């Protein structure tokens, strides 16, 4: 028999006894890596149509940290590192020259996000070990994985945080192209069972549409949640052009032809690009999401994210649950749009 695996829409959290007098009281401070805390559990995806200087400034003001993407000239990356020397993480792939990574670290980067589509590999483990041997003090985020074994192998290699999620992103088609993946709620849950013992934070990356999804990811065991499309829709995003936004996966044809000049040989795209309407400022998105999470924590009787995780009791729900959960005066599309701003 196959075991069951769940997406966010397949589960609900049962309310607990509440001794919190106000929805403003829950503390949202959390660990981004095993060595570093941030004030809020939200991260912007390190994608070329998401993270920008303007968005990074908002993230820092609100208590998060920017992770810059790797698809820009080295000089531009170094400029960002110097601008955000007390907050900045950089990104790299497995083919990024080590001398470039070390140059950015020495310029002031706090950490490195080693970011590839399938992070559970011998090459990833070797890369982490090599980087740690050259700059042991640097925080390393590695990913992506979607299994407990993948999480544990990257931690054993030296990762200080692991990104969890394969195929759940709004612009990702990996599951449709390859047939591989894991429903995101179960991916987080499985990795969290090991994370609780190893005490290395996991970052839930992909599939987040609103504060409900953020709450479920945190309750299932994520320390932070990475959001792509939601931050891409803001006026501060790198993909914003007036009242519209271009959002694209980094494995999409649109990106590959733009960045490399053509598709990589013997590959097919595993992402798409699309145009969406800009939805206001990043602070508005953050405030709306965190307002929902704080409210959720009162239903969970939790003053902190750790307490939310400790008390969380989940049930499997049918598709009718989501229909029942929506106000009857609204269409599904209308309530979904309101909940995601």
C-alpha cells in the first residue's frame, strides 16, 4: 500500500485552549539558521523576479533577512553585500566558482544559500563540506529537498538550515514534467521529525498562498517560510513594472533564454513565466500575513512558534472542508483573492 501524503488543503489544525489575552501578544521570533535568529518567520524567495534592493530594505525594516539571487554580475552582488553587510545572505549553485563565493563572504555576506532544484545529492554534500572547510564561521542554507533523509544528509554535511520543497512553487512544473515530488505539508512534516532532534531549522519553500498556508507550514515544523509569488506581486519586487509584474521560475524557458541565451542542452523547462497585477507594498503583504499568523496562534493557544508546533493537532479533511470554510456570499475566487491580498 502507498502511504498518504498531504498538501496544505488536505489538513486543518484543531483549536486549543487559549490563555493569550490579545492577538498582538504572540512572539514571532524564530531561527533562520541554527546560529541566527530573525524577528519574523517570512523570507522572500531568492529569485530574479522577486528579491531587489527595495524589497530587501523592507525585509530588514520588518525583521527578516534578504537572500539575494545568484543570477547577476559578481560586481552587483558585491554591491548588495556591502549595502546590507549586517543582514545579507548570498546564493550560489554547484557550478559557482569558489573564489567568487569567498570574495562575497569576505565582502561581508553573513551566509550562503546553496540553491539547486534537487539538493539531495553527493555533489551538494561535497560542496557544503568544501565551503565549510574554507569559511567555517559562515552560515550555510542548503536545498531543496523534500524527504527526511534528504534533510538529514544535508545537515550531516554541515548545513545550518535546509530548504524544503520540490515542485510546489507557483511557477514550477517539475512534478508535471518528471512525476517526482512530495506534497508540501507532508514534506515539511517528515523533515520536521528529524529537525526536532537535530535542531537545525528548516525553511518551507513553495506553495504558500496566504496566512493559512504559512500557519500550517510553521505548525508542521518549519522555522521560516519562503514566499515567491506573494512577494513578486509587490511594488518593490524585481519583476515589478508599474502596475504589472513578471514572475518566472528559474528553470523556465523565459528565464533560460533570457539569462543563458538558450535552453540548457538536453534539458526541458521545469517552470513557467506569467504576468500578474501588482498588489501593493511589501509591508502590506507582511502585515496581512503576520496578522493572520498571530490570530492563528491564539486559536492554537501558542505564545511562540515553538509552542504552536508543540500543541498543533492536525486532522485530514475532505475537499468539502475548503468549500465550507469560505463565506457563502463570496465565490471561491473572491475569498481567495481577499485572503492573499
